[in-house]
C-alpha cells in the first residue's frame, strides 16, 4: 500500500509557549509545562477531529476511487464478500511509479519493464548468473530430493525444470518481491497498457484475500502482480495451486513443496509432454536462412538433422522426438546459438511469454540436470529502444511483412519479418534489428 508521507519538519505542536500567558522564567519547570502543553494540545485536537467529517478514502485520486467502486458488481459475481471488497479498496491508491503505465499528461517513454524484453540475449542470459543458480540448484535438488521425486512422478514434469523456474523467478526464494499484489494489479488495471489483462487478476487477488489464502497487507508481488516463490498470477492460483505438504492450504509463498508442485501442475496443465526435451541447441549450417526462424515453419526434428543441424554436446533425441515437429529459433539473429524448439518450449513460454525467459529456464534446467550451458557463444548486439522497435514494426506492417501486434519487442515474428526486408533490399541478412536498418526503412517507407 502507498501511505501518505508526514508533513515534514515542524508539523508537530509548536515549542514556543503558545498556550502560556507570560514568559517562562523557571527553566526547571519547562519539561513539566511542555508535557502539559502537549497533552492539552493532543486532547483538543482529538476532540476537534471527532467533530469533523471523515476524509474521503481516495481523496488523492477521485477518478481511481470511482473506478474501484465500479468493480463491485463483477467482484460480487465472483463470490467476493462486500466486507472484503470494501476493506481491500478503502485505502487503496495507485502506484504510479510502476512500469508499463499510460499516464495522462506525460510523454511516452521507454519503461524499465521486464528484463526479458529490454535486455539483449547476452545480458539476460548471463553466464555468471546461470552458473551461480545452477550450483545452488544442485544443492537444493539433494535437499528436496523426496519432494521433487513426488512432483515428477505425479505431474510428469522434470524436477529440474521446476527448480529452474523457482531459481529464475525468485532466486530460490532469496529475492523478496517488492510490491503489494493488490496495489500493483489495481494500478495496472486502472492505467496500465494491458488493462484488460490485469482487471480480472485484480479481482482474483481480492478473492484470494476473501477466501483466506493470503492477507491483504502481506501479499508480495512483482510489478505485474505475480506472487509466490514461483510467481503465480492470482487466476493461475485458482487453477493450479497444490497443497503438497498436506497442511490444508496451498502456500505458494512459504512452502517449497506447495510452490514447486503448483509450478509443475501448471506446466502439465498447459500441455507438457512427459519424457521430451524443451529444446535442442544445434549447430546451424553456415548459410542458414534466418527468415525461417519462426514458429509457423516446422519440420520433424529428423528432417532438420538431415539438413545439417547438429545437436550440441552430442545429445541424442529419442525416436518420438525425431518424429515431432520442431521450429528454428535464432534469439539473437545470426549472432548467437541456434535452437530447434518443440511443444514443451511453448509450454514454458505460456508460463512467461518471452523467448529469453524460456531460454534462461531451459538452460538452467540443463545445467542442473546435465551440467551443460550453451555450446555457442552469445555475441554482443545492441538493443533498440521500444519506441524504435515499434516504428520498425509499423513500417514492416505497411510493407505487408509483419502482421502481428505492434509491441516494441524483437520477437520471432519481428526478426523474421526484418530478415525478409533485408533480403528484399539486398542488406546483410542477420535478422537482428539495428538503427542502421531502421534508418534505411525510414528513408524508404513512410508511416500512415
């Protein structure tokens, strides 16, 4: 919650003898007199306060107050009690310091946002971070061996994968989520860029309080409202939370068994295929066409291998995997490792919609389970600002090369469309957005 700050120095009672008639001459009497003055003033102020009308609960933002009140009918449909709704919303105020907001009267600017979308692959997939987490993950694998074995047997998801999610989301519980879920979700639902996504989550968060799963004033979350050791959105809690330790409550905040089992159930619920790898890092042919590195271009894994893609570290796919459709992923264009990705890759991506997130979690899983990092090196590339990537996407849309959402993110479809533009204009084909290519587009393609 956001609390009002004190008025600053000098906001308390005066120390100049305002309530005395005549000067104070005996210095020994000053402490006593000051206590009398303070008590008298406090008494008078308390009496006066009782006669004044109560201040509006949302005096700081009347529009926000009105918006909150408008959410009651939908909250009532979800079975939330009026008492809880009023208690949660009474003193709630938006936190306008959060990223990804649309603020009236303020110019658009690049927000810090999620690291998955504003850092380069080399920065996000830091060798130092991955190695550190893998070392600790192997310790935890031994410490929680029995729990992890139960989870893997029950849900069919590798225990090292749920460990990897725990490591990425909260540094194995050592990172403390800095926001209050109710404040964060209310803010995003009120003035965020994805209001329609966050409004249901805000109502589910209130329901979690109403159902007694968590307390309103002890509801830690990310800026986007994800909560718990493995960062669940409130709606996901109702779908997938598991009480594995048997204490009668699915405690994703303080119980490692509950949190990891809940993450495994979520992956299983989203379609995880047991016994199959999340992706294979491969050595791509030197003349790889990076424009085919997007999800709709699929072939059986066996066909990719016939065409010269060689699994890193000598990994051997199973017969079932060889028959499964895979697509090519080049996260940094031609400037980094290549991957052949399967259905399980997209299951992880449904947990967090970012290719870099999936690569971090998948590689951390590999490091814990097999000791392998990335075979190929991530080369240094520059990351375009969000507004520049949006500009690039708009111009490629005008050309008919890009048909997805204008979101300022250099995802698979954006990189493939960029490669098509580079091909058509006889530019270096690398499928990585740069200022050089954007300048070329600005000279040739206008904006409507």
